[in-house]
C-alpha cells in the first residue's frame, strides 16, 4: 500500500512538473512573438518616416529647379545687356549668354554658354537631395529587416520531433519556420521534404 501511494505521489509530481514546463514554453513563445511584432511595427514606422522625408526632399528639389528656371527666364527677358542686331531687334543667338553670365555658367572662348556644364550643374543640384533621401530610406529598410530577423533568431531554440528519424536514425529537429531537418555527418543541416514527412 505504501509503495502504491508513493508511486501515485511521484506520478502526480511528474505530471505537474511537465505541465509547468509546457506553460513556461508557451509563455516564452508568446513573449517572443509580441517582442517581434513590436520591433516590426517600429521598423515600419521608421520606414514610413523616411519615405515622408524623401518625398519632402523631392518636392523641395522640384521647387528649387522651378525657381532656377524662372530666374533663368527672367534673366533672358531683361532688356539690359541684350545684344541687338543692326536693325535694332534682339539677337536670339546671344539671348542665353546673358542668362548664362548672370547665373555663373561656364562660357566658351567666343562668349557663348557651354551647354555641357549648364544643364548638368542644375540637374546635379536638384538630384543630390533626392539621392541622399533614397540612401536614407534604403538604410532604414535594411536596419528594420535586420532587427526583425535578429529578434526572431535570438529567441529560437529548435524542438526535437520524436515521431521522425533521419536516414541514418538521426534526430529530427523543427526549424524556425516549421521545416524539419537533421544534422548530417558533416555537421550541416539537411532539410526533409514535406512529402517524406
């Protein structure tokens, strides 16, 4: 009778211990998923902020290019410094040279503006903030994905699937995404196809 009571006591202790362990693993999984969700939401917010900044920089660059075009057109339309033909009408060949001189554009030896420099300089000024914004967006995205991946892999511990065995009776583990694998003789993971499971 004493043996039976002691056996029942040991059995109840083992059952309560296993229930406590499963409860701990369930709470740990919940905590890990909650933590990963928080980090992904933070990463999404930072990516959205970076996109907003990029669109703002693009809008500013467009405004600057429009302003530069207006200034260039205003410089060409001013009557002061416009070269005239013999008959008194404005000479259109030199209409751009006055604007070029006013906006510090490089000139050729004959005094006409060098188009190789004028167009590229304004484009570079307009594109520089856009390129910087794009770089910021990509770095934020990379950081967000790396933090999410790191958070998911830090808390992961593989579980053993006792129902399956590898080809040479290796232990089969369950991966972070639910895939089944075993460790081969070289020490590498070999995943089992779902058909074989």
